[in-house]
């Protein structure tokens, strides 16, 4: 059981950090500026936050053993990869001058990159758990 806890905890922490990271600009900057900032994503960044919230709920349900481990591990990999892909496309398509025009430039200089790393951590936690689920490699007796 202890080998399952660390990927779960990483996934929970990453999902919470993604949700906070997506909501943070709404606290620090005016709503129209945030809307312009997030509009460059292929799918709205609020959808990435929603996916992080769904993954968080799934991880919390995982503790009660309602969902089978392989199902949830696969779900985390797919949702994390989707979030990472969307965030990566957003990072490369948002113009740098748009970030520099925000009233609090210093806070948002690395915001895009931090969100990308955090979404990658969600997928990583799922992959880590998939690796933990794989049976150990054994060699047949008599072979070297």
C-alpha cells in the first residue's frame, strides 16, 4: 500500500497546484486582462482547471477503493496528458508582449511555464502509478 501512496499524493498536490495556478490570475489581475491572457489556449484554460478538479476528485475517491487502481492510473495519464498538451500549446501561442502588458508582470513572467510543469506532474503521477502496477520481471528457471 505504501508504494501506492506517493503517486497518489503527488497527483493530489499537482491537481491542487494546477487549480490554484489557474485561479491565481483572477485574484491578481482584472478579469478582462485574464480573459485575453487565457484566450490563446486551444481549449479554454478553465477547462484545464476543470480537468484538474475531476482528477482531484478521482484521486480522493481512490483512497476509498471505489475505483480500481489500473482504471484510475490510466485515467490520470490521459487527463494529465490532455492538460499538458493544452497548456504546452497555450504557452507557445500566447504572445510575450501580452504577458508584458499585464499590470503585474513580475508575477506572470513564469506563470505559463509553471502551469506547464504542474500539468506534467499530473500525467507523471499516473505514469508512476502504472509502473508500480506492472508485475515484476521474472526469468524462467534454468535460463541465464
